[in-house]
C-alpha cells in the first residue's frame, strides 16, 4: 500500500477525536473552546485530504474506505458529545446520525456490487452546515461576547433538513442498482 499525504490527513482526523472530546471535559469556557479548535482542525483535514487526493491523483484503497469512516467517527463523536452536554437537541441529531449510518451502509452495499455512490451537492451543503453547527454549538457561550447557540442551532436544523433531502436522493438514485444487484 502506498502511504501519502491524504492518507496521513485521514488518519490524523481519527487521532484528533479523543483530543476534541477530552478537551470538552475541562472546566469553564476554555474546555469547549479548545474542543472546537481541535474539531475545526479535524474538519479541515476532511476537506484537505479529498482536495489533495483528487488534485494530485493520490486516490488509494485506504483513502476510499477510511475517509468516510473517519468522517462518520468525527461527526458521530461530536453530535453525541453535544447531546450529552445538552448543547444540541436529540431529534435533529438522531436524524443526522441515522442518515449517516444508513448512507454509509448503502455505500458499502453498492461497493460490493462494484458501484460507487458519488457525493451530491446537497450532501456537501449538509456537511458544511453540519460542521458549522458543531463548531458553533461547541463554543455556544461565544467568543468576545458574541453568542453562537442560536446560529448553531439554526445550522443544525438546516443540516438535518438537508440530511433528509440528500438521504432520500441517495436512496432514490441507488434503488435501481440495488434491485438489479448490478
């Protein structure tokens, strides 16, 4: 297996998860601020590894498999943390988590059939709102006395709505392939 920068960024994203979760347990405002910083670094690696891999044609089997796994681990960890710390409501988080796991399973099934499920524009917007929501809700007390809770919740609900739309589209577009088994 060839190891490259995108693979390193994917592995780094997974390694950052315990840090951003752990920092959230520090007392006071600084714990969640450090958590948001480490989550932001992990989110940047999500964008960077894909960009670099496509631009420099560094696509690998490791990246194809572990990039979405790293993304799901990051998002699931963050959303569970936000619900547990009462920074996010359960229902939109449940919708997002259910879609993430279901679409990941769909991608795996299609891969077993030799098919791919490309990321949609709606899915990219969903991810953007989702990452923004998580960062804002981690620092919801605000920086420089600017509160982020309400904008963070708005982004979370927008992300949940886009989650439903993109999930529906993925299944609609994949249904014929699943029915024929090829």
